[in-house]
C-alpha cells in the first residue's frame, strides 16, 4: 500500500519511502517543567497513531523521544518552589509516563535525556567550530546562521523576517542577530557542566540534534513535533545536523501537529491557560479523550471544548453498543456483512494512507458500526462476530479499546423506566419518530425494548 505524508519542508504530500529499516522516527518530547496538558496529549497521541499505523502497514519502527530535562524554565520553577531542579524535572517526567500510559501512548524504544548527553553535545559543538559553522564569544558558543545557505528552508523564513518568534540571546559579540547559542557560559548557576568554553549549559536546539544522532544516526525518516517548533527549533536542528555531518536531508519527512487552543490562544504552560490531562481524565475515560483528540486531523488546530468532549463520550458509548449486537443462531443466506467488512478495511486504509486522516477513518468506523447494527438481524452469529472483530481491530490501530463501563443495574433502572415512560407518551401522541429515536438510543446503550400486547418491557443486552 502507498502511504502519503505531507512534508512540512516541501509543503507537499509525498510517497513514504523510508531509507532505513527499521523506520527511524524521532519525536520532540517534553520539557518537564509542569504537568502534561492537553496540547501535549494531542501531539503525542497523533504521533503514536502514525507509529501504530506504520506498524499495521508492515513497517518496523525504531521510535525515539527525548526529554529536555534541564533548561532555564525548569530551573526557574524549581527555585520558586524551593526544590532541586533535577528532582523537579524527574517528578514531571514521571507524571508524563503516568498519564501517557493511561492514554495508551506506546512507549518509545529510547528516551534520551539532555543531562545524559552532555559529553556528546560538547563534541558536536566542537565539530561545528572546527567546520567553521560556529564561533566562540565571552558568553558562549554560537552557530553562524550565515554559514548555512539553506537556512530558513523548513519554515520559509528569509533573513529579513528570520527573527520573528525566535529565542534570540542578546550578545554584542554575535556576528548576526539570527545566530543562536550552542553553549551558554554560566559560572554561577545552580546547574552546569564544565566545557572547553567554561562552565555552563547547552543551548536548546543542539540538544535534540545530538540526541538524534546518538540514537538514530545522521539521517532519520520521520521527525515529529508541534507546529510551534518549526521555527526556530527544527529550523536550527537542520542547520546544526547537516552542517556537522554534510548529509542532506537530515530528515526525509517532517510531520507537525496543530495546536490545542483555549479561547483562540495556544494552550501552554507559559500562558497559564492549560488544562492538565489528569484533570480531564477525572471526567472522562482515557479512550474517550483519545477519540476526541483524534477527531481532527493531526495538522489541524483543535479548539478545546468541554461540550464536544462530552459529545465524544456519547459517541464512544455508541461504539460500545456495536459490541452488544448479536447475530442469528441459524445462518441466514446473507453475506452483505462480510462484504461490508472488506469495504471498511479498504476505506480505513485509504483514509490513513492519505496523511493519516484519522477523522475520516473514525467516520468510516462509525458507519461500519451502524451497518453491523442494521444487518445483524439477518446475519449469522459467525458473520456478526467476524464483523465485530474487524471493528475492534481498526479501533485498536488508533489505540482505542472498547471497555464496558462497570454499572450497577439497580442504579440505572429508574432512568431507563423514565425514558420508557416518555417513549410511551410519545407513541400515544403519534410522535413515532421521537419514540423510535429513544428506542434506538437505548439499544445503542445495550437496553433492549420489547413491546407486547401487555405493555412495554426492557432488558439489558
């Protein structure tokens, strides 16, 4: 099968033809300065689906995801909390694993950390100095943006607008205002390492370049991250890696996720407008949140809505209803459901092959669920079971598992009785469409309505 990936560097959908086996995939991980929020979940879940679908398609994947486990923001927050910066970082790293495991985000094969990569970072900075792409000042070491002719190609920024959005350090000794720090000299800070240029810490961008080369080599197939990392972070990664190794391209396919927005603004720790994953999971099941975040394409923004999240919960319950559908004990002569099973797989794969279009794939799964419900009364138990297995399998490719909620039937009886009574009133008023809608909605939730000459009864499927 042919998979198309929209490559940020070219702006086009390109046929996925990996150079490496297994596929080398790197995802920019967290800076663990606070608890993971929905923006993190959105990016990591979509990257997880890309990996899952590649593996479903027959590829082996070597997945690496870093932790920027020390930086200025971590240090500042730890100091304000009267905590050791490394303990603070470790605490929030563990918080990441706790919630992402609940969301069934597959663990990367390797999780390199900045603090474990300092010797390699220093070596890479030395190599860039020797090759003429970096220079030393009294405050540190800087990459010379002017020495890399294709700088700006990923983001489309020119030398004239190249500063917009950059983290630019003020240093009168810099050759160009675009130049960024590879090593920051800091002799008095609470965290630092000795280097040929003085005690200090690495710059943000060189960290990922080094960790990628340490774990995956000088070329990788897929590099993922949020769209807010395109410039300057990923732009600078390209310059550093390609300048050091002379191998182009450093990355074959750049995949960037959209942002979670709150009131039109990017959800971020720095803005204080974030909703933690833990908080959301206190209200909905992990699979519901996962379904919600996959309801938009990975490259699109998602405007967070508590109402939409609750609507997704209802949608998840409809998926559960499909599992309760039963075929006939005797085998009717009807192969329509088997044909639908073949068609849904083709539609699902066609959707995912088109740049991992999860909204379209999920829509196809919902439609298949409705088909199962409709055809089950005229299909055999075997056919219905096979169809439900396909239904479950395709959801699992998206990392979604259908779990029956633990319920106490005595707690729900009053609510079902109330709905049955309302339905009867609608029938008496000849409002058949509304009455049938209540019957169908209850059926999706596993409540079977049985109308008899003596009245209406119900039972749990």
